[in-house]
């Protein structure tokens, strides 16, 4: 029962560096050698011959699942009342484990069934109307429009739809008109002779017998059509609400490469992807997340390429989220990521269809949430977070150089202030004498110790940054630059900080901005303060200890079963697009750590024209 | 999963640890401006058993570069202020103790972590420096990369003239002045670490840089002396005939035996010494022209790697052969004699040069053997190869028997270039 | 599998940063650089015997072999001794490291604080377990080796390999006996046998073990030769940490000198990995003795014990002359003979693990 209560923060911090899966009986045994794995391997061999080259991680992952099953038995003993459901789900997610929660009826339907007496569609107009009215709180709710109709054969019927969510032209021209003019086309007054589907002229129709499904379709913007005597309700596709068009990317700007970004509309987003990957194997699966909001979420992957274990894992996590509503990709990310306490993101955010498509083609899974222009891509590794969408568009030398710069920026953004602090408070002998004397001279009138200076300036910089985002429009940018300049200059001349520090802080800030991933940059900002602390307390010794801890954290991090530091630890086959980006025609293999079913990206010789004689 | 109570306990322990750690910030942390950095240490003889230690520490005043002590009234000797540094002298029983004593006067902690050089007065060096080197190599703050110098006269006076004339930065000036050794070969470049290792070494004896203050009185007044032209005067530091600029100058090598100074090599001998040890980089040599007295040949000499030294023992008498190859670029032949007309003239010149170098080196070796019995050439390392074990070698006592060694020097000079001229025409004599 | 290689290599070579050069040069003089090679050869022989032992019992790790040969009670007693030894090793190594750190870099910080900071990281590493440790080891292995090579390369101007003469040091006999004792410098290779089950087979075990020993031997030999070349046997036998002094004399120009502090990173990385690995082995050996399935609850008591061991020696003399001498000298009489005896017993008794007897 202790699991139900939220754990205290320190224990949670401890879990940050914890490693969940080692709690197995023989602690000496690395998972690679476990018997279960060899079994697993045999199974997978049977299942799929191409899965032979499994890296340990996936075996581990499946092994973890075996254990999770055992643990799930424990979990199932927890009484799950309606009101506790929320906390419970959170706890399970927090533990970051691949635990399988026993299947339960969807809470969403439970809530609704409390109001709608029976799920079955009635066979008469009045009771169906009654049910719908009740469900949508008519007459208080003015959004549901119910249009009563009387067919030419005198049968009563109705149309129900949500105002604003539908395309009225479709309703008028292709539903109402055929229904009311039905007699002109059909001979007899016998409605049963002609199915309702055949009368209505919309492109997609569904006959639904469950009233709850009808309600959710209406909520999506479809129109429900009912004619007296039927035992089903016909749903016609009439979605047509206002939406933003496809615009240029706002946050991931590139010079070369496509200039379109995802929008809030799920359909549009999937279309954007399909336009890039014209492959019949591109599969889109839908999920509903949020018990009150029923937000639609799609996962997109390339069947036959992606590792089925990853897809299964993604689906499992998405299906087992119990939360009232989800509006942004960030919320969803928090709900499904492996280790929510990690400072580094284990899910890649992007607003670019081209990048998403490229990831899918590498064997990753894209998760698209309706209502957000941000797409989540899993699994990712650290080096994927250091790539930018422009990398593929530039020449390989340039990209390689840029990536080097980014990795330098990564190191600088984390380490530099802490390093400076350790250097100037512990290891004076390392600083060249001239510089040392210059620093001392500049510091002569500054009353504060270096740690205070560093914290002051870091705080100032964060303030400028935050304010720059909040202040609307162009003013924001200007203010950021001017603020930084003036603040720095003034702080120096007022003898509050020493000038070297301004350089340090500015360099750190720049490096932070050079990181291509927004969430990663955030993590780095927080880490920087940890390193400042470590450097201030124990100098280089402290920094080194902190670095070991950071490494430990990184190597234990996983993104949907794939270790975050793949390629380095654990070692996998090195691709040709990691830090160095080799020419495109040399990248024959897909990333090894993702275990795609088809690891060959292109034939050994991609530029086949080089084999031919020029004409 | 641990029960909640235990996890809370763990959390508390971690928190306490974190607090403890964060409270330690003051143990070893030192702000830069809490300390002052000693650039130069000078060691003089004090009264009785005491030593007088002079520290030159840099100050943090803005614009300290161009003033100099005299600006504030009073000379550097009175105020101790000199070009952005402060010079203070203290008498104390030991070197480290002197820092402590000075700490109570200077308002900030004195740090030795940036010290560039340590200067012993010659008087002191002749009595033995081991006692004062020891704390420097044991004390953690001291860098092993400071230079070791011995100065004629008092170290205190020497430091009072230690100022930067070129730029505002004294430490840079000091560092760069040692690098000049590679350009001239007039003095060696000796690190404290090297000095210390050689003090302990059974293979060789220590050396140091010889230095002094030049009072600018060696420059002969116009027309004072005439006639004698000596291309290689035996100069001590402080005797370079010059005027203006920096008063301190380094010239020659101090030879130690054990930890005591026993003599010195002048600038030319130093070059031969450096040549023989393979530390010589490049420099100009001025030779008498064999064909016309009073004229000089100036050579730019580059050593072709370290000399080859072979040794063997016969009846416990060490024989040492030293062979080396020199690369010669003729920089000037004052009488414009053409040595490249025929091979014999050319070979003759080479022969002449070779003899010059052999004689020079042999003379230096003879001096170290006969006068001081101090193997500063590290021949001992080669001799050690003739013994199997350390006890045998130590019993042989090479450092004592250096005197007995028969040393043979062989030089091959190769005149590879002759500057811009190949066939110079003599200047037409006045008609 | 490079991970295991990195881990064991780091565990072995970390000594070079401590007083290992000091004691070796003190005892064998100019012969130090090949004395360690003698030890290396000895260690390879030991490893071969270890391999023979494990070969008789395929799919078992060392402790399981003990149990199969000696029976439960005796083997558990031996494993307990091993556990205590490893814990002692952890404490003394930590003490040595912290003392050196105090001497060279942080003279005024109390030992307790340094040890506590260090143990925090050890705790995290051991909490995560072997897998985390090997991965960290692998990531930092490159850094450590790079740092080491950098020190050796940057100090080149101070080398004179003539200082290695006379070639035999204090005599061959001294070198040989000292070389035999110093086999214990390499005996951490036994860790490989303890974690043998994680190594995907004996073939890898052999390959990893040999390459670990050869790498470590080469590194020790080169480092000792460089220290001798730079400081000669006279001054070299005086410095507490020869490698640290090598980094102290790096001088390239007026802005690139006295960079020894930066190599503190290499020191700390290597020490953290080595000490946490041995600590973890101690911990899990103990768990093995009492059939404890989860090592985590034992973390705190073991940390406390390590802390206590760290304060066992009260001064530098005790560390170098008693404890380190014990660990890097006479421990050869503990670690080496036990597996060999077990091998003998198993041969005499004719015990052999069948192929099917995998655990």
C-alpha cells in the first residue's frame, strides 16, 4: 500500500540514479547471459528469422517484461476505485517500469454509462433523441443541433451534430437533400428496401449500434443520422471545423530543406507524413487518450521495418494511460517516458514532417497527438538529440563540423561555469600568470566571492532569456540582446562581477542555444547548476565525481527499451551518421541499436552510375 | 520497494550528507584576490644562521605597468614598489617560515604557485643550496617549473632591478627571457625539477643559470682602449659591454658539485657545454679568420641532434667518445674570401671549424674534470651502462672518478649553406 | 565485451596513479619497468590456471566452482574471506587515493569530507549494479587512457632513457622476488572469473583476461620507464605519486604549464571505477555467501564498513608500508593460491562439471 502515496522527493531523486531491472536473484549475472534470454532468443528465432541479430537490450526489455508480469500480479491486488484511479496511474507511471496493469474497462465508458442507461441504440426516434439530449445536456447546451426530419415516406428521423465542428455544406447538400428527395429517386415508400447508407452521399459512413460510439463520433464533428425503426445510427463524415493551415516551422528553422511544419490537425499531420513516405507499409494506429477529453492520438510507423517490440511497447504505454485530459505533446511525453526524473529527454520532439519521416524510415515510431503541432519520436538516443533537421540537407563535411561544434557546445554548456569556478577557487596554478593577475586586478573592487558572481550572472541570464520569451513580438529579441549587453556592462562597471565572468556566462548561454533540442537544452541548464555546486564545493574533484554520476545516469537511461547512450554504452555497431556524418551514399545501414527488421538502407553501391561508363 | 519509513530515513541521510558537503566550501577554496602571487624568490645570507628571503609579488593595482617605484617618491629599494610588483625582504630561519612571517605583514596570503624563478646569491650557492631546495620540492604549492639562478652579488639587489621594459607584464618578460637561451646558447635553461633530480643523481652534477645586474659601466668609453680584438672575451654576467634597457642579464652556467657551487662556465664555454649535451639549439659563433688576422668569420651553427656518446671501462678507467655533427651556415666572412672556389679551400675551412669546436669542447671538459671534478655532462648515464646493478655502480662512485675519465671529442662540421652569396667579389681596394 | 575489458583494465591500472611507482622503484630501482613485466607473466600463468579451473566446470563462475569442488561450507567460508578482503581493499585504496588527493590538491579539506563525497558516488554505482559500472567504465575508459597517454607524451622533453641504466637495478634476484610479490598488482583479474557468467562463454573470458593483463602490463611498464627516465631512480623513488609528478613537469610554453589539476579528472575517474567495482564485488560476494538475492539493502552497512576501513591507517607511513604492502605485496598469497588449490583438489578428486550442469 505504500506505493499509493507519493514518495518523498529525496527518495524520488534517488530513483533518478536507480536502475530498476537489476533486482534479480543472481546479481552477478549480466542480463545478456540470463537463461530466459536464451529462451527468448529461441522464440524470436522461430518468430522471425530476421530478428536474429538482437542486441542485448531488446532481450533485456523482453526479460523485463517477464518480470513485469510477475510484478503485475502484485499491482493487481491494489483496489482501484474510481477516485483512486488517477493517482494509481500516476504512481505506476512514475515508477517508470514496464508494468502491465490488468486490463480494466475503460473508465471513460464507465462515466458515460452512468448517464446513458443502456448502450444499445433504441429502435424508435423519441427514445434515441432522449438519450442524445441527455448525453449532451440539451437544452442547456446549445452546441448540439438536432434537426428533425420527416422523410417522404412519413417516417420520422433526425440529424444530430455539433455546431461549428461540421461542414454545413455537406450536411445540406449531401445528407439532407438526398434524404428529403428520396422519393424522387426510389420507387416505393419502403425505407427498409434501400439502406440509409445508399441514400446519403458522404464519402465515409458507419453504422453504429452503440450509443457511446455515436456520441464520440458526434464529438469528433461527424453527423449522426437516424430514421425511425432502425436499430443503428448512421454516422456520416462531415468534419469541417476551422483549423490552421500548414505553415513554416517556428522553432526548427533551417536554411536548406523543406519549409513546412506540422499543424494542430491530426489528419493534416498524417497527410504531411504520407506525402513524404508514399509506402503502403506506413501504418497509422489510433488511440484515445484522456478520459474526459478523448483526445485522439496516432502512432505512425513503417511496418516491416520497425522493431515490433518497440511498437508493442509504445502501444502498451499509450493504452494504459489513465488521465482526464491531455492537450499537449509535452503532457503525453511526461506520461509515457521511461524515466520522468531524468534531466535529459528520452523522447524527441519535432515540428518538422521531414524529420519525422526520416526517423520513421530509420525504424522509429512517431506519436502524433491531435491538437499539437509537435510530434513525438521514439526511441531516441543522445546523438539523435544532437542532430538537427538540416544535417541531411547540408554537405557531409559541413554537417560533421557542425556536429562537432554542437558536442563542444554541449560540454561547454554543462561544464564551463563549474570549471571556471573550480579553477578560480581551487586550482590557481593552472591559470597562466598574466591572466591570473588580470583576473585578480579585475576582481580587486568586486566584493563578492566567485560563486556569488557566477550565480548572479547565471540568474541574470536566465531572467533575460525568460523575459525575452514572454515579451511579445520583435521587442522580445531586442530586449534580450540589449538587456544582456547593458546588464553585463553595467554589472562590470558597477564592480558587481568581474569581466571574465561575463565572457564565461555569455559563452555558456550561447552554447546552450546551440543545442538543437529544446528539452535537452533545458536539462543542460539545470545540470549546469549541479556542476557549479560541485565545482564550488570540491573543485575539480567534485566536478569529476559529478561527471561520473552524470555518466552513470546517462548510461542507465533508456528510451523505450533502447539505452540512451547506445553506440557508446552498450556498444553497438557504429553507424555512419552519429557524430561524423559520412556521405549519404555510404550510409548503407540503419541504426543498429534500433534493431530494425530490415537493417539495410540501401545497396552497398548507392550511386550505381559510378559503376557505369559515362556515355 | 522499500517501505516509506526507510526511504524517508535514507532521504534524510542523503540530505545531511549533502548539507555537510555544501558546508565544506571553505576548506580549500581560495579566491584569486585572496592571494598574492610571488613571481621571484631570492635567497641571501642573513645574520647568523638566518636566511634573508626576498619576494617579488605582483600587485593588483590598475595601470601598474609603467610607473615604477620612483614615481611614488623614494626609490624601489625604499618602498619596494616596482612595475606592478612589490618587493619585500624578510629574515627567517627557513624559506617556508619566511612566507609565514611575511604573511603577517602583507595583507593577503602569499602563494608560491606562480613563482617563475628562484635566485641564490653566489655567496650562498658556494655554501650549499640543498637545504633550501628541499622544502621547495616537498611543499605542494611550489611549481617544479621555476628556474634556478645564481646571481653575482646579493639576490635582493638583483630583484630590485627585476622589471619589465618591453611590456607591462613582468611574468611574461621573465618567461620569455629564459626562452632566449635557445636562440643564443649563452646560458642554459634550468628548471627546479631538473636541478633537484641532478642534486640527487648518481649520474651527474647540477647546473644553474648564472646571472647578475649590469651597472652599465663595462661599456668602454669612446677611444679608451684600442688595438686588442678578442672575439671571445671571458665575460661574467653583468659585464656585457652595453648601455640602456634592462639591467639584469643572464650569461653563463653555474657548476655545482653536490649542492655547492664550485665554479662557472662563461658564455662561450656554456655554448660548448650545451653542444656537448645536445641541448644547444642554434646560435652565432665568431671565429678568427685563419687567412687574415683581425677579421672574423661568423657562423650560424645548428646541432644535428644530440651527440653520440659511447663509453667503455678498462681497468676501471672510463673511456668516453663523443661524436657530433654540426650544420653550419656561414653568416659572414669579413674579408670576403671565397672558400667555395675549390674543394681544398672548402675542406680546409671545415677542418678549421671542426678543430675550433673540438678544442672548445675539450677545454670545457678539461675544466670540469681538472678544476671541479663535476660531471655536468651526464656522462654518468652512459657509464652506468657498463655496470649491471645499481650497487655496483654506486660502489664505483662515478661522480668521484669523473676526473679519471679519458674523453675524446670528435666533431664533423658540415658547411651546408653560405648565406646569400656563393661567389662574393672582394671589395675593390681604395685606389 | 569491451566493457568487461575496460572495467578490469581500469581496476588493475589505477594503481599507477597511487604509490605503486614509488614502492616499485624503491625496491627494484632501474629494473622497475621490467619487474612489472615479470609480474605480468606470473599473472598470466595464474590466469591460465584460473582458465583451466573454469574450463573444468563450464557455465559456472568461480564461486560456483568453489562450491562444486569444496562443498558448501568450505566454499562459503572462502568466499566470505574474499568478500572481506575486497572490502578491505576498497577501504585501503580509497584511503590511499584520498591521502594522495590531500597531499597534492586539497590539503585543508578533511579526509572525512573527501571520503564521504567519494562514497556517495560509489554508493550510486554499486546501487545500480555491475551493468552500470561496466558501462561507465567503458565510457570513461577512453578518457582515462587518453589522459594517461597525454601525460606520457607531454612530458617527453624531460625523458632521458639513459637513466634506465644500470639495467639490472638492484639485481635480478631482487627483481624476481619483487616481481613475484607484485603479481598481486594484477590479481584483480580474478574479478573476471567471479563475473564469468556474464561474459558469454569461456572463449571471451580467456581473450578478455589476456588482453587485460597485457594492456595493464604494457601500461605499467611504459609508465614506470617514463617515470624513471624523467626522475631517475633516486628522485623517482621519493615522490609519492610518480605519475602526478610527471604531469606536474609538463611545460610547453608560458601558457601551457602546471596543468596537473586537469589530470585530476583522470585520477578520479579511474579511482571511482576501480573502487566501486571492487566494492560491488565485495558486496555481491557477501550476498553470495548468505544467498541474499538483493544487494541493495546491504549497501549502507557496507558503505559504513568501507568508511571505517578507510580510517584504519592513521598516517601515510601506515598506508604505504603496511596496508598497501599487504594488498599489493602479500595478497598474492591469498588470491593466487586459492583457485590453484581448488584446481588441484578438483583434479585429485576428479571432479568435473558436466556440460549439462549449468546453473
